[in-house]
């Protein structure tokens, strides 16, 4: 049996010159929601005469809207799932016919090796198992413009941004779950203007660490190791120069009374160390020089039931203050690697696919779990270039924000 219980197709030795990717085709689908997917066939030989292709679906799991394009000896089929599929699991084989006939459905003159059997497994999720019904755009033109990250404080979302026009660090908040945003007039602004900083929240304060000085021209300034704290009104600098090396594109979390900073990037490359502070961000101690290789680059961090949790290519947790990490398990093949948007709502960890600068893997399915072993698929939202780090929990709903500069800026929230 192939992965997921898909029966293998009959061996086709005569057709070994044509291979398919993926094989099998495994998709997770949502009711009434069509999904476009692609299958690439690679040929090891040249066929000099014209041919026609048919993809036969005997169970009605895809629509008749099939498009095939070619580049050299590679052929890509664009297919769409049938949105009318009910909840359940569908398995079978697509029959791929390559024929010299004008009508490949008849195929009285097949090319050697034709037909091929391409196995598939489609799983349509029962909507009753989902923890929200979808996503909606709350605001498509918020006032913050670039280099921003999302957090929460006192039951409201907050965004910290490098002001594009003001050239100072700005703090924005929303009283209606992201529909309208207002600029917070803080007595003191974070300095200097910076990008790639990390935020953490314990519900009563927001912390900011690191980043790269963005006040220089061009914006390739010093990597910073400062730490700031926001109480809802005022930003206070906890230290101008923490013991950890300056860094950007790192992650930060507060677990109990302990702050953590992990990984990140400097001019010399990526770092994978972990630092902690037990005095509210004033003094820092290195607790680990490395992270599990399977974790990949950490892109999100939070407090998971009293442990430090890091999200990257997979998920890892530390119960000993960041010294060692244990990898979670049971990840689906479509786990959203490199997500910068994770949060805990009602004891359940949610991870949403997102585009992250420097991460080239594909955005995949949204997932949730209560035990880091059994993963539930959730409805994803549309990803965009420049998804901002951070996911907030506000009034029982998940909130994320995306975009850069004067385009693509949208705040999304889940629907009950």
C-alpha cells in the first residue's frame, strides 16, 4: 500500500519512460470549496508525431476543466476538484491516456505504455469538526504601512510598525477586532526605527526585542539587541544592549515569568541559539547553543501549557527553560512549514500558513492540535506576500494581518 492507504496502480513496465509527480495525489479538501492542483509528467523520450491526452476520472472527483501545458519533456496538468464532494475519503486512480488518435477517449492508437494509472486520495473534512467556519477581511487599508508585527494586550490586537512617513516606531490598536485601527500616542517611542524585530505578550504587556536599524540609507543598519516593554500606554526600555548578540527575524515568547529570544539572522548568517531573561528583560543568559535540525528555522514562538514552543518546519517544545527541545509528532504532509502566525485559543494550538521573508517553502494547510500529536485541518485563508508575524486571539477569534507599503495590507479574522 502507498501512504495513506492508497492502493498502488498495476506495474506498467512499458510506460516507465513517463513518470508523475506527485504520485499518489493526496489532497485535504473542505466542503463546497474547489481546489486547484497540479500534476507534472516527465518524459524520458521524444515522441515525434502529434499526440492527444485524456485524463479519465470514473468517480467524479474532479471537474472536466483540465488544462495541459508543456515545457520541453515536462507536461503539467492543471486540475480542479469537484466542489460537490461530501465529507469523506475518496480513493482511486486517474487513467492517463496518451494517444495518436484525434480523440484520446477512444484511443485506438495508444502510445507505448498508455494508459497509466495515477492513484489519488482525497479527504473531504466534515465541517462539524472545524473550529471556525472561515476567514473574513476586517480591514483592507489599515494605517500601518511597513515592517509591522501583530500582538495582543488586554483583549485587543496591537500592531508595532516602522512608520513609513513619520520615520518613528508606531503602535496601533483596534477596539473592534481589526475593523478600525487607531494610532496610540505613546509618551516615548521605540528607538531607533527598526525592522525584523520580534514581539511577545503575556496578556498584560507586550515586549519587543532586536531588529535591524532601518533609519540608515539604504536600510542595512546595525543588528540590535535592545528590549522594550509596553503596558498599553507607554514603551519602557528594559535594556539598550542585552547580552544576546543583535539579531533580526528571530522569535520571542514569554512563558510564565520568563522571556525567551531564539534564533534569528545577523550579517554573518543565521543563528540557532536560545536566550532567557528572568528579570523582565533586563539581563539575559544563553541556555542553548543550538536547536533540533528537524525544526528548521523558527518563525513563531509562544507559551504552550507552561513550555516554550517553537514553530518552524515542524514544532518543538522545551520544558526545561530552553535548554533542550522535544519534537512534536504526527505532522500531516501539508503542515504549514515556516508559519509566522501561531496562537493558542481555548487550549488548542492554531498554526496558519503564511509567507515569510527568507522562507521559500510552499504555504500549505492551516492546522490545530491539543496534544502536539493529533493534528486537525482548519480552513486556511488566502496568503499574500509579506504576511506579518503574529496571530492574536481577540474575543474568541483569531486575527492576522498582512501586506507591506501601500498595497496588499489586510487584517483578517476568523468567523465563528
